[in-house]
C-alpha cells in the first residue's frame, strides 16, 4: 500500500516502501505477511544462506538442486516482478584472500543473478564491498551486466564518512579504520564497472549521519533505495518510533528524488498496549487484513508514511516542469531556425518574466522623460526580436502605467510570427502606436533612432543564443544616450555530479554528444560548490575594440566536509540586469522566483573527474566567434587534465 499521494507527484516511486526480510523457503507466506502488513515489496534472499557451491560439489558431485527460496511457480510472474527484490547472499566475498571462499562467491553470485533474471525481477540487492579494493567483485558484476536484460543491480553502500580535518590531504585509496568515506568505495566500484547504467546504489542509513555537504553528493548519484534499520529510530514521548530532525530532512530529500525506502531489522520500541499502534495520524487498525497479526515493523512504516504525507504539494511550476526533469534538450538556434507557435506559447505563459520587463521599461521611461514633459515627448522604443508580441504588450503597459507616450517598432525576422503581430495590431488597436517590421535586426535600416531598445534574446547561459551578436547589429539605431533592456548579463559555471545525465549522454556512444551543451531541468544532481561568474556583456557597448570572444579560467574549491566527489560536468546559469535594480536570472542564489522560461545549461565531461577537498578544480572555458558560427570550448586542468571539448566547434555551435 503506497505511503500516500502527493498532489502533482503521482508517478514518484518513493511512495512505495519495502521491507528487508530473512530467508524463507515459503515465499507465498513471506510475501503475504508483508504485503498484508502494509509494505509494497520485499527485499528477500533468493538462496539458502547455508549454501556453498563447494559443499554441494563435494557431497553429490555438483548435481544437486540449488536451494533457492521455492520454484518460480510459487508466485505469479507479476508478483515476482512487482513485489520482490532479490537479496544476494551477504556472505559473498569476491576479493577474499581465501581462494575457496572467493571461488564459491563468484559461482553463487552468478547463480543467484541468473535465477533472479529467470524470475524477471526488477532489481537485486548486492552485498556491500568489503572496501575500496574490490576489483574482482566489480569485474564479476560487470561481466553479469554485459548480458543482463533490464534488471537493476543495487549495490549496498553504508552511508558514512568520518569527520577528519585531514580529509583533503588523503588519497582516495587510503580508507582505513581511522578514515572512512563510503562514497570512495562506491566510486571505486562503479569506475571499475565503467559507470554502467544498470548499476545503482542502495544506501544503508546509519544512526550517525555525515555533514549536509557530504550527504548532498549522493543526490547526484544513481541512488534507488535507502535502507533504514529500526535501530536508527528514536522513541518519542508516547513510546512510538520517530527520527531525528537530520534524518527527517534526509528522508524528505529521498522522497523528492524518487528514492524508495526499505525498512529492516526488528521492532525496537515497546509500543503502548490497547492503542492503534500508530501515533502519526494513520487510520490503520492494530490488526491487519482479515484479523491477521499486525506487522512488527508497521509502526515504522506508519511513521515513514506520516513524513511522506506531510510534505507540501508540488507547486504549480514544479508540476509543469516534472516531465522535463533531467531530460537533455539541444539549445535553440534562434538565428538559423524560426520558432514554432507552441514554443512561443510556452514562453509567453511565463508572466513573471514579462512583469520584470514591464518594470524595467517603466523605470527607463520615467528616467527618459520627466513628469513635466510626459504629455509632449514621445519616446521611440524598438522591440528587436518581437516574436508574437509579449514584449510589445509589456512596453505599452509600462507606458500606460507611467503616463508616457510611445512610438513602437516591433522588429521580427520570423515571417510566421509577423502574421500574428499584424493580427494583434488590429485586435489590440495598436495601429497608431506600433509599426511592424519584417526583417532581421542586423540588416534593418531604421527610419529613426531609438531611445529604448528592448530585447528577449537571452539563453540559459546568457550569451548562448547570440544576444551579443544580435544587439551589436541593432545598436546602430540606438541613440548615443539610449537605453538597452537588458543592459548587462553574466553567465555562471558550477561543477556538478550528474550520473543520470552522464549515462544518458554516454548511451549515444559518440563524441558529438559529449561535446554538446544541453538545456536541462536539473534535478538528480549534486551542486558541489557555489557557481562562479564567467562572461559579462554590457549593452550598449561603445568600445571601438570590442570583441565577443571570451576566455575565463576558474578555480573551484570543494568544501572540506564534503569529501571527494565525481564531476560529470558543469551547470551553466545567467543573471541579467534589465535596467538599474530590475533583474532577471536563473543563477540559484539570486534566481527570479516562479520563472520557467529558462532551464540551466549542462556542459558534460567525456571522462568524469574526481574532485577532492584541498585540491583546486581548475576549469577553462572559451567563447569563440567565427564568420558563420559561435561556439564554446571547455576543459579541466586540475586535479587532472581532460581533453579540450568541442575544439573549433566540431560538435556543437550556434549559427549566425
């Protein structure tokens, strides 16, 4: 039974909660008890824990029947696939010094995965590696993954990191008793397995949690489940299980990232007698279905459900963006391609953006024309890249609001949008105020010069949709003391862990996709440090030696308490000053609330790089300009060097 429904997030897998069980050779009974007990699935051993391949061989020459938990016929195919996650034997040690144990472990692992695959299970839980030296274990798992159909393998990893002032000075392989960071164990394993997309993580949540920065790393990793033992729960004043505030916050993060909870262990609390067995607004009775005994872990399940149900509903904007989460989109080519009506309509729904533009134009009008001249002076305003007219409307509303007179030129190169503009002219009664110009702004000869130049040419990285080149071409018809809206914009760069994005790009198996910058609604990522400014453009630009070519070297420092982290690429943002104190942007610390016109941009790395505290992450990025295109190149030079990506714009460019 799902934990509950969250408005706008009905497809979230986190609403399904599982339970870890002991081995049972009566799978129908085991499943029935736990499903009727309120759980959605079981994480159950598939093989008798006493089984060892070498013992079976010595007793009957290896011809005996393997001691699995019943045949495939004891449950229906849908029950196996929907309600059972296979738990691979925990005694396995594929990197043991003991040759017989290592051999037994290899054989048993392959037998159990083969059986799980035969049952069409959706996932299997692999035991935790014994340490970072897990090459043979990783090799065997990688061999299995090469021939596995759709099943996911969850590698069990304890969620721990020792607090050590010298973390930044340690080698990733120096994880001993005095220093332990389980992320390094995971990173070692998945690197040996070539970042396989069917290998993911099941985090073992412990009583003591690492720092918030250290925990945040995991949200960029492929975490599918979080295993919560009953011994990490506290007991509240009424005798019921509860979690510390830090554990509650972590659980909310798991819910928001579609990470399923699995409860394990034994009942630790002595629940009050004669009660419903729940203290968390649950309507569940003390007895299960058909008078069955209440599940011993039901109070823990009820508490998890209570935490899930008390989350706020997803805001309307988040619901709108759900389908775009971690979905890679190629950036627009605004000069080469004409936008479609549906694209225009999506952008036009972003009322916050146009409110900001209206505020900026209103301030510019007031500064341009004093109150005493408002009735006599007509301000010439040009909207360059007018689209279907939202900036024209915002400018006219600003004029009405401030009592200023306007003469507007709406310049647009898309002939299809021109049709809409002419229709609006009649519908809105703009014939005497607005002149429609069907032309590329870079080629148009204006009949007069503008007091105010308004444009909406910004991309996710600020300049990536060629706003500088377009406004350079349009600046010739702006008065010497004229105002540009926007007047300034800056791009930002930030290293991120983004396992899902990396694997999606890797699946194309070519260079081009790793050298393309993507627009993407970032969700399952870890932001490893604060963004830093990259390129700034000012408008109008009166310098006679101006160039839109740019180069920047950045140095990022990973916070000491984070521990090591894998950088899959860089998130890009922008922040724009429309006019004076009116700003617009998506840089996380200053982002305009409730605006959805721009998602961040993602610059991938062909080979992910391990970043460590105390070792600067040095990044270089270029904005290059040719006669027919503009492109970016990027690379890392510390702590190790990457190739220069997209050299000469060979894979990705924006056409002029």
